C-alpha cells in the first residue's frame, strides 16, 4: 500500500499516485522483458487507486505499534486492486482520482459500473485505455 498526502495534505497527491503507478508499470514491463529472455514467466501486478480522506495514525499497543491507514478510501482502493484480476487491466482507478489529478479522460477507458462490496451505489471505474483487453473493449451493437 502506498499513500500520498500523509502526514501533510498534498494538492498533488492524486497526480503523484498516478505517476507512481505508471512508473511501476514501466519498470515491471522492463523486468518482464528480462524474465522472458531468461525463459522465466512474466510477473503481473495489479494496482487499485482511489482518492479521499483516510484515518492515518499509529494503531496498536506498546508491544505492536504500527502506522497505518484506515477507512472507506482504503477499502475502495483495495477492492479496485482486486478488480484488476477480473478485468485483466493492470490498474483500476476511480473517477475521484482522475478528477483530483485533472487527468485526461481520453487516456482512460471506463469499466462497466460496479457496486463494490461494502458500498452503496455504483462507482465509476477506469482502466488505462491503451491496455484495455478485448473483453472490456466497447462493443458496437
């Protein structure tokens, strides 16, 4: 888990999250090229990104104290990450992230609206447009 804008709020947090995810994708692609040349299977990574408030702080007691993040934003990001396995895209992000980052929506493909476990109502979810698998490509009817 990576968090941006903690402990101090950062107006570029959503941009930083998308940049970090893009950097991970680029490095994974390069590493997978090496793996494939070595006849090793490629490694796939799935990333879920959501934007919003979190509870950030130390949780635990004197024996085991951890700094962590809790809340709906964390839960949605985790559920988006799980959706990468079902959708076949490397990254699933919410509209909240793209809007906060003032992202170019033409670089993203909307995934059919879903209700995530533990949430009421559908969330607008997106995957990278260039990596959109055939199963999620728009269909002409």
